[in-house]
C-alpha cells in the first residue's frame, strides 16, 4: 500500500450567520456520499501541492501496521505536509482497524437515541452530572457565548467522581471535576446502545494510537515518542451529536429563535491532541483555511475526518496547527411547507472521538529538527486562538486545564450548579473564586 494524498473538488463558500432579514432557500436534499475514487483525478503530484489556502481537504490512505519502511516513510512525509499546512484531512483504508460494521453500529445507536422522546433522553441530562457527562438538549450548549443548535450526549473515561473542596488547604486541581461516571440509556429504552458505543470507543483508540505513532514519525521523532504522553490513562472522550435541519424564516421577521439559527456548533478549535470524526451522509462540516475562508468537508465514503488539537499546536511550537472548524445545519423551506419526516431525512448525525492525554499531562515542546521546512509563515503566537475573540481562548500547558476551559464555558449551567466555588476567567482559565479575587 503506498501513501497517497488526494483532494476533494469542493467549491469554497463563506456562509453568513442566519439572519431574520435573509431570504430563505428551499430545502436542498442530501447528496449521495461521494467515494474517494471520484476525486482521484485531482490528486496533486507531490505533498508540496498541499498549501494553507486549501479549497478542499486532503485524503490520506492509512498504511497497515507492519507495512514496509518505504511505504510508512512516504505516508509520514505526506502526513507532515498536510498537518503543517491544513491540520485537517480524511483518513481512508481504515476497515482493518475501525470496522465498517462498528462505524455503522455507532451511527445507528446515535439515531436510535435521538429518536426517543425528550422525557426519556432527559433521564440522563448533563445537568445532573458534575463531570459534564450526559445528554445536552438543543441550544443548551454554547460556543463563544452563542447557542449551538444541536443535541448531543457526552461520554468520557469511566471513573469515580472527585470532589474538589476549594476551601481545603491543599485542594486538588479544578480539572479533577472532569473525573466521573458516564450516563447511559437503559437497555429497554435504547437497546444495544452502550455495546455499540463502547465497541466504537475500543476500535477508535487503536486507530488513534496508530495515527499518533505516524505523527511522531512525521516530526522525525521515534515512533514511540508520544507513548509517555498518553500512558495508561488517556483521557478519551466521545459524543454523539444530531444537527437538526433548520426551518426557514420569513423575510422581514426580526425574531431570533433556535429555528432561525444556522450553526450547529460555532467556530472553535479542539482542546486536546487528536480528533476523529465519523459522519453520516449529510453535509455540514466546514474548515477554515489560511485565508480565513470556510471550506466544506462533505462526508466521503469509508473515511473518517481527522484534525489536530490545541495541545499538538503547543508541543510543536505552531508547526502543526489546531484549525478552526464549525458545522452549518441544513436548511428547510418555511415551516408551513416542512414536515417531520422530511426534516429527519436531512438531520446530520456525527460521532466525534477525542484522543487526549491524561488530565495531569503538561505540554513539553518537541525539539524539532531544523531540517523540517516551514512552508507557511510562522504564527505570531501558539498559546492562543481567536475562537472566542482576541485574547479569549488561551491554550494552557496542562491538558486538564485546557479541557475544563472548553466544558465549563460551553455548559455554564452545569458549572454553576455543581461547582459554585469555581470561576471561569475571560481567557478560559478555570480557577477557584478565592484565587480570582486575589488576582
């Protein structure tokens, strides 16, 4: 198997946030999921063809464990160019690690869960979880203060809860609140759900370990370089998410409701190391290129989308970047012309998986060889992104702090209810309220 880089022929566009003054379009039905072969004719002749002003995401073919050294090395070079310039790509030829039946099972489990009535889903509402686990209803989550028009369920590593006593002389770090048990639907409410999701988690971890090994090689480091980063306690997370089709709005209507919102999740970067995304056949994901344009990342048959997180940006000194991305909900005609069955056909279902280090991990810069070429301008800073406005999203060297930043801001009601002794600063840092007063 040889390494390959392919590009998708997708038109770049820059959609605006939905406005009550905008004219609403008719429903656009989902397309048939394209195959990788459909884009083979546009494959660049060498990895250098990938650049930061990308108009489509590259496609990489995963080399099998134990393949010959030349194949693995070729893949590592392609991976380096893609991660350096884009930070997002499709990975194909993964069936030997993350089976097609497992992927279909996870999507099927997600659909079964979201088809349940609200009362049943709310039995496991995140509001009852100090560890930020469980079901989140439409609009209950936010990104940079704007409500996200999606519903989801958050899962993490099964652990006992840790009570953070902020009044003790030596309180544990605030991020210890992220330790805790998951919430699962009962077998009678959603048959086979836990089995399907846990199978996905197990196989996604194997794939993630393989990709991290290849990322080490891409940086001219030993293949086991990241082993100590994750150790025996990687803080893996996953979620299932449903992005409902958005009902159109009448021109001149100044009301702003969840039905007139466009973004299932606003522009953001991921807080950890590595993210894998399983999508169904409905479009919506967009990735921001180096020119600030939003590029569509439609589903490609037999693939996952892979992107890099903020911790990898930190340890590589910005050589690899955490790339902003968002999800745009599909649009329907005005309410009078829409029906529930039609809407369900273009609801987007996805299963993101996050392979992160243990909570106490502290990022240490990698001593990158001088031979690694910079093919784009070096960033002004690698310790912040502008996803929450200028200076609003600092990157913290301790992974637990970086992870808590994301969850505490996105779910303020959970933070207030379960952690009244903690405060979220403007840059995202979560501290005890006593420490905030001293600052």
